[in-house]
C-alpha cells in the first residue's frame, strides 16, 4: 500500500516524470518543445499552478511549481496525458510514453531547498554530460535570468489537438513566477543565489566528467540522437522516494518536516481505519485529497501540530 500524501494549497514542489525504459522520446526539437510548452501553459492555466523552473531532458522532465489551489493530482494527470498523447503522434509511437513509476513529488520545505532544487533542475543537462553549461541545452528550459520574470510561448501544436475545440487556444503563454515568500524587491538576490548554486553544481559535474575521462556530448549531437534509442548509462536503483527536501545543513528543518509527515500519515491512517469500519463522520487531516475528492470525506481545517 502506498503512503498517503498531503496535498496542501500553496505548497512548492520539485516534480520529476520519466519516460518509459529511458527512451529519448522527449529529445529536443522544434515540434516536441512546442508541444511541451503548450501543454504546460494550458495545464497550469487550467489548474492555477505556478511554474518557477523547468527543464525537459530527452528521457525525463523536471518542474519546480507551486500548487496554489491544492489540485496537484489533477494538474499532473492532465499535463502528462496531454504530453503523452501528443508525443505518440509526433513520434509515431505505440504504447505508453511514461514510466510505470508514479511522478516523483518532493515538497520544498525551506527557501534553501527551493534554491538548491531550482539549480538542480537547471543543471540537469550538465550533470548528464550533454552540454557544458545549462544555458546551452536546446530543450525546454529556464535560464537563471528569466526566473520570476520570463515567459514561455507556444502556438497550438497541429498534432493531436483539434483547433475547433475552444479549450485548445491558438497561442499559449506561460509566465515564470517567483516562489512564495520571495517578493519582487528580493528577486535579484534570489536569482543570484540560484546562479551561485548552479555554478557550484556545474563545476561538480565538470569535475566528475574529468574523473571519468569523458567530454560533453554537445547540443548539436544531442539533437541528432534518435528518439527511439534508449539511454545506456548505468542508473542506480531508486530505492528512496523522498517526499520533502530542506536543503543542505538544515537539520532542524529536516526534523520538523519529517515530524509533520509522520503526524499526517498517522492521523490519516487512523481516520481511514474508522472510515473502513463504516464511520462516515470521521474527519481526515488537512491535506487529504483522494478521500475528500472521490469519497466526500470530511477534512479538518486545522494544521497538525508537531
């Protein structure tokens, strides 16, 4: 049985979704980039999700978002379905597009975590040995200078989407917003923090490439890879599935976040046990999504103390 997950309005997350068997189906090109930007813009507009950072690799994608309304599961379902159906048409692909594992959803519990994970997202192509610097990646991405003030634009893709359907607008725009708690007057400081962390992670990736005696593949060669090939590099088993991040050297914040997760799970399980016993008046903890959405269960508006 999977662990219950708290879906809290206003929470900021690092989201990761992987392509089936590490095929290069999302390899950057004009058509796939257009599909991804359009799908993300339409999905965020529909569900009120704010995007802070994005990087789409050939085999997976990363997003840093804030779920303003507490509807993350609906957003993920809509966005991933739209991308999958469009990709199947563009790549003439039969069968699933996404890996069987669920989307990795990591709640960013501190400002330090937001900075670190934002840089991690942007540095992904560098860490993979594909380009020397994050800005060189030809796929959908955000540059540090665009954080909190840039926009991504895409016309409606001709593949799959019916132009007569009013939900598929002709032009879609995706504004890049600042994470909660960062005001415009402190935006430049935030960008500088992310830039410094990005530089650190890029240097770390360069050192690892040198240690292995490897060189960057380069954007031009990346664009020539067949989308039907698969990544052959070794990938460690994903034994851990973290639900939150607090950043380096944030011991007190980690203990607080871990206690909150334990408290939510314990309260949820106790309520579910009573529900299964037929007690329909039971109240689930704040952040309960599935039981409230699909079974009409009551949810408290009191945040659990830890």
